[in-house]
C-alpha cells in the first residue's frame, strides 16, 4: 500500500517547515521485499515495504535490531551482497534536474553518477568513515572533483563552507581525522556526505557511538544543515525518542514490515500499534519527564519461523485469535497507517491487555 499521509502539522519542534502532502516526491518505494538465501530457504528480511519521501522531508525508520532497517536501506543504496536478493519492488528516485530512475534496476554507470551527486550515506560506523591517512582537504576535494568540473581552489572553498556549516573551522581542512575530537569527526563525516549537495541523505544509526549530549548536538546540526541545504533524509535508529525532535514522519518496522507510520510527534505521543508503544517505552525520552521503562517482553521473530499472522502476535499483550490468522494490512487510520486488526479498539482505549500475554520467553528484552 502506498503511503499518502495527510494532515501533518505545518511546523516542527525545530522550527523547520514540514513538507506537506503537496510537496514534490523525491523517493517512491513500492512493495519492496528482500530475502537472504539460507539452508532453511529464503529468509524474508524485508517484506512488502512501501513509503514515499518528499523533498526536504526527514523520515525516521525505527525498529529493534533485526527488524530489517539496514537491509531496507542497503537495498535502496544498492549495497546488498549475496545471499541477499531483492524479491520484488521498486524505488524510484526523482533526482533534481534529471529523469526519474528506479534505484533497484538502474545500470552501474548511472548508479555511480547518482551517488554523492543525488544520494549520500552516513553509516553506523561514521567515526571510521574518514580515511585515516588523508587530510580532510584531500578527502573532500576527491569527492567533489570526481563529480564536478571545478578547480582546486573552488573545491577548497566549497569544502571549507561545508565544514563551517557543521561548526568546524575551515582551518581544520588541513587536519588528519585523528587530530579531530570524536564529535568533530562525526560532523566532518556528515559534511563530507553532503559536499556534493545531494537530494537524499541516508543515515544508519549515525549517533550510536557518541554520548547522549553529543547525540543531541549532532541531530540539531543535522536539522540546521537540512534547513540550509534542503535535502531529504532517511534516518534509521532503534531509539524512537531520537526521532521525536528530528523527523517529520516516522515509520516503525517489525519483522521486516512497516507496522505503523505517521507524523513524528503524534506517533510518539499516541502510538497506535502495540509494538510502537513498546518500542517507545523501551528508551528514556530525550526531554520531558522520565517515564517508567517497560521494554517489550519476548524476543524479535526468528525469520526462519515467522508466525502465519501478525509478526508481533506472539509478544503482543493485546493479541486475539484473529491476529494469528493473517498478516494485517497496513491501513489508513486518521493521520497514520497501522497494521493491526485491533487498531480502532486500542485507539479508543476500549481494549485491556489480555491477562496472560504470550511472549516467546517471558523475559523483558532490551529493544536495541
Ligand atoms: N547476510 C545475512 N544473511 C542472513 N541473514 C541476514 C544477513 N544479514 C542480515 N540478516 C538477517 O536479516 C534480518 C534483518 O537484519 P537487518 O540488519 O536489516 O536489521 P536491522 O533492523 O538493521 O538490525 P540492526 O539494527 O541490528 O542492524 C535479521 O534477522 C538478520 O539476522
């Protein structure tokens, strides 16, 4: 199902103008499924995922470890390696000034042109993404001059501007990565990804390796950069609270599927899928009063033995017989899309959890 959310508020907590439903679409992902080949047969790591990303929009994708987030973005970036196979789907990028292109099937030559110029990525291990034996200036210039016909002086000037945009003095271009502090290296990595001013920035847990204070600084910086340069972001994390202040919309993944998506603030404050609620209550909020952290009982699903119905059913305190029978469709529910047969009842507060939830192992599990 295509995600066409309406009713998003015009502003965000950060003061950015949130792209509305009429904003131009940058990326249109439809029915994407990815399997890993194994001795047990194909393991469905991503199943029937659809979403759209608008120009200037920040989309957060949240879910526990193993929910399929990295596989999803690796498919979009064409970084999947065997035994992974894209089983079906399309991911059409509308690059500025160019023809729409399906990232899943485009030829290698065009793909190389699109990288850096139209899409860039910051990985989990952002700290190690810089080449330790090259000064920053050389790394920035190499990226720029591979894609733009510009002089050395122009490349230096652009690199300096980009570094300054992330709060690093231009003079540090002469430094080697080890001469920067951890937070600076992280920000330099983001600046490098953005040096060719791409339309799309994909970030896979970019703040995992830094402390909470640094996390917030980097996220604020990201929002400032987004406001200045106007790119779109797909931001992946296991911590829903990180997305509250950063993302315009959030999609929550479980067992390879999107189980809920909607405007970030509303989804965080009033989650409709029981898994979204469990994920939210697994991490302390970045701001506001502390909540009791409850975690989610049980463990994420084993892809070799997915239940026939809702993948979350074995861990869900609200599960009823119908939940075990068929995978619920992702359906519109006001400002959201939710894949839960009980969404109406749960939203109205009519349903109490069953007396005895049936988690896999009965132990609270850290959602990470
Ligand atoms: N090379 C592989 N071969 C087989 N299965 C894999 C492979 N890589 C990932 N998987 C499985 O695919 C599923 C999705 O993994 P993926 O890394 O995409 O999830 P994730 O949500 O990004 O988790 P994390 O936050 O830990 O990276 C998991 O069950 C994982 O075990």
